[in-house]
C-alpha cells in the first residue's frame, strides 16, 4: 500500500511540474475561466486528453511513435501555424480595445468555438506528446508493476490543475472588469502564442 501511494504521489508531482508552466493551453484555459465561457467543457477536454495521452505513454506507445519522428514534426508545423493565427487575433484585440472581451455575456456559438480551439491547442501541440506520452511514459516504466498507479497520479494532477486554473480564474473577474486589464491579459496571451508558434514552426 505504501509503495502504491509513493508511486501515485511521484506521478502527481511529476505531472504537476510538467503542466504548471506558461503555455498556449494554460493561457487559453485561464482566458476562458475569466470569461466564464464553456469552462467545464474546456477543463474536461484538457483533463481527459491528458489522461488519455498519459495512458498511451504508460502503455508504451511512446516507444512506437519514436520510430516515426516525421509525424511529430508534422504535428509541430500545423500546431505552430495555428498558434501564430490565434496569437495574431489576440494581438489585434490589444491594438483594438473595442473588440476586446467582456466579462458578461457570450456570443452565439462561443461554446463550439471554445471546444474546437481547446481540442486544437491540446492535440496539435507536440510538446504535449513529449511530456505526457514520452517523458511520463518512460518515467512510469521505471515503476514496473506500479506504472499505472504512477500514471493515475499524473492524470489526477492534470485534473486538479486545469480545474483550479479554469474555475479559480473567476476570482480575477473584478480585476479584469477594467478594459486595460483585458488588454494586458490579451497581450500576455498574444506573446505566448506567437512565441510558441514561431518556435514550433522553426523547429519543425
């Protein structure tokens, strides 16, 4: 029992250390949380996607995918272009405050756009595969029979983080009621997306 708890705790800590970083996915979840727009759907997609990728890594799929490095480069190129486009839209909102976000109200179809955007940011990001499938998968393999317990801990860390980020962002609602604050947030999102997009395109 103690060995299982240790493996789960190690998985939780490792998973959390990989997730808690400024990135495209986290920036998007934070932005949706502040808007209170499709938060449950976005958090669910991120957490379930991570759980699936972690399971694939623990099952050893990472070793198979390594045999086709071209697939990772292709995903990186497509994901990089997508992030560049999203970053450009965020930069446009900074330069044109009139098109910025509002804490209240939702545009028609915003939930569908949020879901599709979240899916794209999750599955078109090669770093997600490197972290969850390859890295966590190899670390889990070292746990032997407890590798699935390790993976369960990592998946739980993902769920806790995205839930805290998405639903905890509501605490910033009063601060972000000011237009200037929205411009700052969109500015951070734009810089993050453009930098990551340029890196992915260049690396691919």
